[in-house]
């Protein structure tokens, strides 16, 4: 045990030297010595490997590690960027980051600003605004925004917007339309969320036979999915196992 602890400290010291030499953010020093083993592993994944390998997979691993350790970092970074340059792109990024950290009211303010003027019909801006409206309970306006997005971009294939449309119809109590929309989006949505939400709505409204069939479809598809896909969708898969 003392040997392992000494090794952890040596690794942390090596990482700390790397922090200083490469001018990384100094909060890493605290992380490295507050969490001698975990902090070093996260630092290596987040900062060292992406720089050394330069590969997409390494960058993704680093991003995931940073997010797990500090889930609010993206929002803070994005808010700094809009202080530097208040462009529509920076505003949309900040709004999306705030939505991810459950700050929907703040996100709505920025999303409205982003989706204005010359960018009022930009698909990404319109979708982020619709998300913010939904998360703040402005379901009627969210539906109007999604319909406007569909009108402005009739040929766009946007599964996330399609799913949000179904959820908004459900929130407004337009159940038959919501069920039909869930059925449509579930056929091409990446992952089981759309089918799971469809099954949940069927369950709530008493169609347990159809709901069970949807849950079973999720489990059948999951058996052929890679492990990382199963991990990503664990919430819906666990739900399906309980319901099927």
C-alpha cells in the first residue's frame, strides 16, 4: 500500500510538472493532489492523450473525462466567449450549455437573442430556442417555433427536433398527434429514447399491449448494439427491462 501511494504521488507530481510547463489551467494542480489517483487518470485522459495522439477518439475521451469531472465547465467557457464576442454562434453555444446544466431560464434569454435578425431562420438557432421554450414550460411557443423551423427547412432531417415536436404535443395534451409523431420519429431516431417515450405514453393511456411491444423492440435492438451504445442508453434500456 505505501508503494502504491508513493507511485500515485509521483504520477501526480509528473502531471503537475506537465501542467506548469504546458501552461494548462492551474485548477488541475488542486485536482491532481486532492484526488491523487483519479485526478492523474482524468488529467492524462483529458489533457495529455489528446495532445499526444491527436485522434478523434482521444479527443472524445478527453472531452468525456472533463465533462464527468466538471459538468459545468462547458457552460462557463461558453459564457466567457459571449463576453468576448457576442455572436449568434456563441450565444447558441452558451444557451445549449446552460440547457445541459438545467439553467433553462438563462438559456432562453440567450437563445432568443441568437435566433433573431439574420439568424431568425437558422435551423440550429431555431432548434435551440425551441428546446429552451420547452424546458421553461412555454409549450405553445415551442410548438410554434418547431412548426416555423419545419416551414423554413421542409427537407431537413432532424431527429432531435422531431422528437421534441412529439414531446411538445404530449405536453399540450394532443395525445393522438403525439402518439403518431412518436411512431414516426422512432423509426429513424438514433437510439431508443423516441421509442421509449412512445411506450411510456402508451402505458399512461392504457394501451399496455402496444407499450410492451415497444419495450420489447428496444431490448431486441439493444442485443445487437455495441457496448458503448448500450452504456449511453442505459436509462432507457433499464426501463425497458422493467416494462417488457
